[in-house]
C-alpha cells in the first residue's frame, strides 16, 4: 500500500524537478525507461543491442515497451500499438456478428482488458503511475501467458461460433431464394430443411455453446 501511495503521490505532484537534481537512484526504473526511449531513434539500436535493459530490474516485463522502442525505434513501438488496435477492431467485428449478447460482451470485455493492460504498461515511463502490469502476449511470464492464452482461446471460440452462424444464414438464404425463384421441388426443400435443423439447434442453444 505504501508503494502504491508513493507512486500515485509522485505522479500527481506538480513539483518540477530539474535534470541536475533528478535522483536517478531513487527513481531508477522510470529514469532508465526514459533514457531508453530518449536514446532511441526511428529505427532503434537493433534487436539485442539495448543498454538500459542491464539497469532495469523488470526490463523483460514491466518496462518491456521501453526496451522495444530502444531496440526497434519508433517504428517498432508504432507496430506494437497497431497490433493491439487491430486486436480490438477484430474483436469488435466478431462481436457485431453475434446474435446473442453474452458472447459479444464476453469477448469485448476480454479485448478491453488486454488493451487497457497494454496501455498502462506502455505509459509506465512517466505518463501514468507504474502499475507493474506486463505487456500482454509480449512480456515474459508464466501465469500471465497462460491467462492471456485462455483469453485468446475464448475469443477464437466465439469467432468459430459466428463463422458457423454465418454459414447457416447463407445456407438458409440460398434455400429461400431457390423456393422463391421456383428452382428445386418441394422434396428438395424439405430435405435441406431437415439437414439444417441440427445445426440451427446447436447455434441457438446456450447449453451447446457453453
């Protein structure tokens, strides 16, 4: 609690500390993270050539984004941000295809959780209090990686469900078009409807989805 309080008070303080009086030993993590960002350029120092990773105790987790910028430059940082934006947009498209609220809210919540965690990790160079949050799917970690994989598995499960739902809708639309245009006889329509019933039942059943 004392650590969190000190971080919040330091972040919300309006006191301007000159560079000559900045205590690099007291605020070592934030200081070295800022140095990593400041010493990078457009293309960075190259993969594996980071210097500040030797001074940051959590360079592989809490401050991995600063190391990415130092090694890959602004280009690498923009690419990482773009990937998280693509994840959020893709999940939004999947949720839009859902015909029920539970799977849509589930994956939207997961996506917002992953993206918000990534934002707090990226802003740990002084734009936000240091939270100790790893960068999802990038930072080193055991439990965090397992949980993130479970999240991605849930999103893929809902994506597969929406794909089956779209396939069923396209199939039903084709049958309806054949009946309206007079192509196909009554027996063909009945056989197609019978074949579609198990799939429709599975897609519309909450028990089957769970």
